[in-house]
C-alpha cells in the first residue's frame, strides 16, 4: 500500500513538473515576442539594424560598444543578458520602472505590466549569459574612443529650435 501511495505521488510530481515546464515555455515565448516587438534588439544587439534583423538568436541582446551621443554625453546599450542573470524578477521589475539614460525609452518600458516584465526577464535568463558588459557612460564633452551615433539635432536655416517644420518660413 505504501508503495502504491509513493508511486502515485511520483506520477503527480511528474505531471506537475510537465505543467510547470509548459508554463515556463509560454512565459519565455511571450518574453521573446515582447523583445522583438519592443525593438530591444534594435539597440541591444550589435548590427541588428544593419542586417535587417538577420542575426542568430544566440547573439541577441548582448549589448554594444556603439555609443549614442547627445547633450547627455555618450551612453551604450546594456548587455541585457548579463544584467538579467544577476537580477531576480523583483529587481528586474524595479529597474525597468526606474529612469534610465537616453536614448533608452524607459518611460515606455515602465508602462509594461509586471507579467510582461517577468516574461521578458524569463526570456533573457533563458538565453544565458554571453558577451561583455557595455562600456560605462561618458559625460558630455568628454571624447570617446568607441564609434557612436550622434543624437544632436540640426535645425535648417530659418527654423527655430522646437518649431515644427510646417511653421518654417519659406
């Protein structure tokens, strides 16, 4: 009798484990989808934009040493895979809701639901650690030795800063 009870407990544990794995896969798949439609790869995966997204998934979200330079200085896309490996879900959600350096659209990320942020975290962790940390941000006016994209606006003659082009004198 005791053997039958133990055997049935083992079957129950196996069924629960299979259900947990299916739920985990759904969450990871949801996180992958969110990373794609959220444009995370556009900045956080080297050469993703230049290659029309044709980068192996094994290389996704490893950060970049291609900087973004603007009035704030120079910032670099973080290696999200390394960051997620070192954070639990609560830490990840708190970080996603906190202001970040430009040009990261943190104000959009902060509007994601907790469930979506947990799914994104699960996906990043499922990819495993890879790559190096991105370079540290550099203050405005300090030269950098890495390539960068300039986010300094150029205003055509006759157009004041902040004035829509439709209101420009012709």
